[in-house]
């Protein structure tokens, strides 16, 4: 199975039954920031926060609803700029094999072509978008307009208008484009936080470039994270979503926008009944920033976090705690640091809302505005503490010791059996990209199948602590693991991106 963007260019490269997303050429259109001193535009967006009616019977026809909402969904045709594909040197040209009995240089020259600057021709494709304001702002996916040279919009009434890209947000895969217009049929937004599994939904868009099309399904799941984007909180639906539906509307049973269709999980590249849409609440917040300033500014707390597992909860004196985000590291001077959050805290509430896991906290922080104060509840050694953080903007974003944790990794002696470590030195720091302020022992090997491997320890990680004792070098790591473990071992690790915790349980009998 593969997650794919339902983008029409994917059709050109269907390999082994998997549709592959194909990017356009060179990005020429970038987020347009508001000029200094200029007044930022304010989007006039219609929002209906009332919950959908779940008590009535299913209608015999959705035609009235579709007639109401379909004019808001547009076809987007994108043209990509041709770009250099080859930059051949003289040596490259001399190495070309003559074809058809003609010297390659002469072949290109006869056709007025420079063999050193061969170009990929323009690509074209179609996708979907949703009109969100009467004066012509249109919401779609970033991957639809990314690298586009020309964007053409076809309205429900058949008019074709040229659009400009106002701003893009690759971290959420959203974008806003603008056409010149007035009294255009703008969609009404629903409150996606009230969407429930089992609600009927309609997917409206431009599948396979065919033109207006609507499919019926239901909400299959909420809160999916499937594409590896920085910010994901997808609505999953079985309403048919196909290539070309990207950027189209996911509508509720009243014809209101609950999501922007974005991706599909498919073996064939077409609809297999698992599609994903960005919730309208997330889309609206990002869209309003793009319209106002051409960019998205997110708040930052300044912590590295991970999901809480039963093993980690027990290690941090919170047995039975099933929800929360465990703080692995706190950036010095960050809002979290100034608020008093420390490594090992379990964040259970943020800004008055419960924190289910690390992703939920990340989304909650990102939805706040820099400069805002956020009330935070943490568990520290099992006891709740209430803290307040003032959020800030995200930042743009020789000889080597051969010591090992065991004389013979995998011999079953001591904790972290099967793990090898070496001292950190300038060469290893450069090779692994380890900052100068990180201290500990660099993992050089981890035997597959060992408890350490199962717990996620990998070569290139740095062991910073073992059972809350600081590790300064390979020798100290060895000393802290000399005795055979009688309880799970808590390890703090640094890996690319920050610090995290892992529980290595070698007290259980090995399988087999």
C-alpha cells in the first residue's frame, strides 16, 4: 500500500500498480508577503458552526445539496515550466554513442538544439480547488500548484480565469490562489471539530480531469497522520477520491465544507476507499494567514516530545497514565524553559484542552499565535503542576575510542547487551551532524533482535543518560551498564531532531 497525492500527474508514472506523485518543474511562484506598510487583506469567510443533523432519515436525493455547493468547486489547470534536465560536459558528449549513423553533436545541431542544455518540455495537469471568498480567493493543495508557472481556473459557469498564487504552506499541503472576480459562489465552512465517524460526506472535484464530479461516502476515521507532513490531522473517508480530486471539497450532508481532499491510500493509484482530507478548521486558520500575509507563522513552545507508552509512564512515576506527551528535551531560553518545563515532564493539558499524544500537542501549539500565553499542566514525578508559557514564533524554521558496552556485544552480560559505543570527537560529530553542546556516548552498533534494537536504539544516536545518570563518554556508559539488569533500563538518547527516551527491557525471557 502507498499513500499518494490524487494529483493528475501521478497518472503518467504508474509503476507496478503504485501511482507515484510527480512534481512539476522549477518553482517560480512563491509566497507573496504583504509589502511594508500595506494593509493586509481580510478574508470574508462564511462559517456555520451548527452541528449536522444526525437524527433525520437519509434523503432520497442529494441533488439540492449538490446544486448549492457545486458552484464553489473549481477545476484547476496547472502548467509547469520546462527546465534543464541535462547539463552535459564535453566529456559527456564525447562519450555519446552515435545513433542512426549520425554523430550526436551533428544530430542536435541540425535541429537547433544545444545538447548541453537539454530541457524537459512543459507538463500540464488538472486538479481541484474551492472558492472561499466572493472576491476570488481559492483554497487548494500545495502539491497542486507547487512549481507551477501558470494556473488557470475554470468556474462552474464555464468561465476560465487566470490565477496567481497568493501563498503556500508545504507543512500542511495547503495553498491559496486568487482570481479577479466579484460575487463568486463562496463555500460555507462547517466546524470540523464536530465531525464524527459515521457522518455522511460528499467528495466534490475534478477526478481524472473529467470535470465536475461528486461521490458519496462516510467519515471512516478522524485524526489520521499518514503522509509524513509536519502538520497532519486528516479526516479519513471512503467517498471516492481519485487523481484530480486534490484540492477539492469534502462536504457534509448540508453541503458545508468539512475538509480539503488531499491524499489516497491505494494499490492502483485510483480509489480503494481510503481517502484523506485536511479538516476545514485547520485549513481555514492557515488560509486566513496566507490571504493576510502570504505566509504562515506558527507558535513554538521549544520542546522535543514523544508519545507516552505504558513503559515510559511507569519510569516517570505515572503508572496507568495513558495520554500525554513526554518531554525529551527543552531548548534553552525557549518558552518552555522560561515556564519551568523540564525533561521528563508529561504534558497532559495545553491551553485548556487535554493532550492525547505528541502529535496533538504539536498541533495545539501550532494553532496558537506567537506572543499568546498558554496554560500548561504537566505531571512531574506523578504530581500535577500548572505552568504558563508565553509562546514565540517558530525559528526557520582523530583517534577514536573503541570502547563497547559489552566486551563482546550480544554476550548477555550487563545492561544494553548488543550495543556498541564510542567517544564523541570532532570527526564523529561532523559525520553524524551532532551539535557541539551534546555530550554522551555515540552508538556505533546495535545488534538486530536485541531488546535495545526493539526499543529503537540505532547507530548514530547519542546516549545522554542511563537510568537518569549522565553519560559523559563511552567509558561512563560502560560503567553504568556493567551490572546485569533487574529492571527495565531508561535511556535518554539524542538523535537528529532532538532528545527522546527509550525503555530497554532485558528482564523478560527472550523468545524461542
